[in-house]
């Protein structure tokens, strides 16, 4: 097939893929609500910043006076390249009905279609805010042509980064296919880097305020002269126009040359990925003997073997151990507890030990509910006919989920609080924290069941080469906020009651009673709602 035919077929594939994405965004009312809340959260901040951007456009006199232009010129293409690699690993490493598609058109057409659709998605999510900011800045500058020139300048850069990000992502998928154990190392390494990034970010502001590190020194590192000169081409035809630097033309020519080269590399990578078998597929099948140790690993130990719900809980734990990527959503908690990291390391003495105990309690409560209870219907999608038709009562299955979460979160909360406060001047405080953690963990597990049943997610998606179903982001964020602030409030009140900083009175006892009533009543109602959803669930 000719190049023009492949491009035409690729555009049709891109149109179908993008239309399918739009239908996915708008097919579910609850998903539309989640997108609306996300837009309201981040779009509201953007709207508040628009007047400042308009005033900046009125007052800026030269390109050098545009704040953070050097950093934006570098971070924007680097960020797009990183996003393109991640999106390839997560979503666009293959197409819907891949076998049928590859026997109909040339792989080059599929590559063109997938990349064009992904560029359209990026333009939808990131291009619209950038277009809004550019329009407001151009209005303040009095140069409406800036919107057009900025689009023309950014198009070659976006296409180049997207194409090479796709090529790098396909290359990583090929490496993961040849080395299956590498995907777990990459996942662990990625989570570790994310944790390090969040922890380090808590101390950046402190070092900058103390003068230990100059912000100008940091900004001078994050820049690349040729990219900055290329970005200034967007101001051609505006009052901020300046002489064209030769390095800007070099970047432009480089983007125009590297884009088709990246397309050719992507085609070769995609062909090698799609038309070769993985190492697991080439490996001959081996039959496990009856005496294999694999069958013994599922035998539940005590105390899980005492009750049917305990045996179900052990099954969830075994499945999580065999497929740990289903717990990757637990990483979200670091974004909520990360801001407290600075306060933790600034504490000393009993304050530091109490902070460590409180952090352990919050993590234990979070894991008790978030590990297995935030998407119960979605997790059991393959076994729902068996679960709904078996003689085992629904409450037994749900208690099994609760037991699986508590078996991880409860020891974490209790051991951390008792172990850390045992070194303090009042070791009995650890017992009080442990008793309170017991109630909070149970409440968190029951609350998570109701939230997860209210918004189940059934769709699978391929992440790092493994099919997995994660809880809804809206449900996960809601649960995280409730756990962090609800448990944190209880810990603060408990600490002041123990240390005498809060004298028992009628108002204090009334507030504590109301807190206990809400903390125990809402999870019970949530659990009853989950039981009702399971019993009334129908399979279409």
C-alpha cells in the first residue's frame, strides 16, 4: 500500500478511536459527573488566574519579561514526551479488535491512526486550557494573531514529541515482553520514584525560604536556549517580536525531520510488537503435579480457617499476592499525607513519636478500606454469577472483603502506634491509640464498601501489560479525604485528651459523642447499603 492510502486509513482509524473515547466520556452519567467535578476543581483555579494573565499581557514589554518562558519552553515538550510514553504503555500499545485491524490495513496505518487519536485526546485535555490562556494573554497584549502563531509553532513540537514518545513506549513494551520480570521492577521503581518525589517536594519550600538554595539557581538549570528561541517565534507579528535566532530555525527543521523518522521507527517497533509472541506464549505448557506446592498455598491458616468469611478473606489476600498490581491505587494516599511530612520531621521527642503513631494509624485505616473494598462489584465481575447464585450469604462475602483489608491495615495501625509510643514518656498512650485504631479501621473498611458499591467500575484496561480494574478516581479521592481528615481530627482530639490539653466538659463530651456517633453510624449505613446493592444486583 502507498503512503497516501495508509494515511487515509490511519485518519479513519483515528476518527473511530477518538469518537469511541468521547462516547466513553459521556456514556455514563456518573462519569460525566466526575469529569464535571474535575473540571470545576482545576478549571476554577484557572479562571481565577485569567485576570492576572490579562494584566501580564498589558504590562509586558519584551519577550525576556515574560515570566518562566525559558522553563515552559523546556518542560512542555519534556512533559508531553513523558505523557506520550506513559499513554503508550497504558493504553495505545494496541488497538481495539487488533487482530481484525491488522489483517485489514497496513501496520503503518494503525500507527498513524493511534498516534493521531492520542494527539487529539491530548489537545482535548491540555490544548483547551492552553488555548484559553493564550487567548487571554493575546487580548491583554493587543495581538490576536498570537493565538494563530502560537498554534503553528507548537504543532511541529507536539507532533515530534508525541511520535517519539510513542516509539519509546513501544520499545519499552517490547523489552517488557522479552523480560516479563522487568514489569514488576518498573512498577516498584516507578512507585518508589513517586514517593521520593512527594517527600522531596515537601522540603523544597523550606530550603527556598531559608535561603539554602536560590530559586534563581534552580530556574537557571531548567532551560534550554534553542527551545526558548524557538518558542519566541510565536510572537512574530506582535509587539514582542524580536530578530529570529538561527537556533530557532534549527529546532524547527529538526522537528520536521524527526517527525517522519519517528513515524518510521514507531512502525518498525509496532510491527515487531504486534506480530511476535511473548516469552510466556512461546514457553511450553507444563502440567503441575498433584503434589505441587502451589495447591498448598491457598490452604488458609489459622485464624482464617475458622470461619467461611475468613477463608474468603484469605482468598483475596492470595489473589493480591499473585497480582499485586491490583493494589496500585493505594499509592494515591501519599498525595494526602505528603504535606504533613515536613511537620513530622520538624517534631522532636514525644511529639515525633506521636506523629509517627498517628501516621501509622491513618495508613492502617486507609489500607483497611481501600485495599479490597472500593470496587467490590468490579473486582468480582468474573465471579458475580457464582457469588450471586451460591448458597453462601452475601454478607459472608462482604465480611471476607472486610477481613482481608483489616488483616493488613489493622496490624499496621496497632503495631505502629504501640511500637512508637512505647518509647515515649507515657507508653500507655500507645494502647489508647491502638484501641481507637481498631474502631477506625473497622469503620473505614465498612465505609469503603458502600462507596465502592455506589460507583462500581467494570471496565478493564491494560496497564504495564496486565489487565486490571481500578476503583473510580472520584470514589478513591472521596474516601482518602474522609479517612485523612476524619481520622486526623480524632487523633488530635484523642492526643489532647490524653495529655490534658483538652479538659473534659459538657461541650467537649457532646462533640466527642457526636463524632463517635457519626464515625460509627455512617459506616454501618454504608455496609447495609453494600449488602442491599449485592442482593439486588442483576447481570445483563
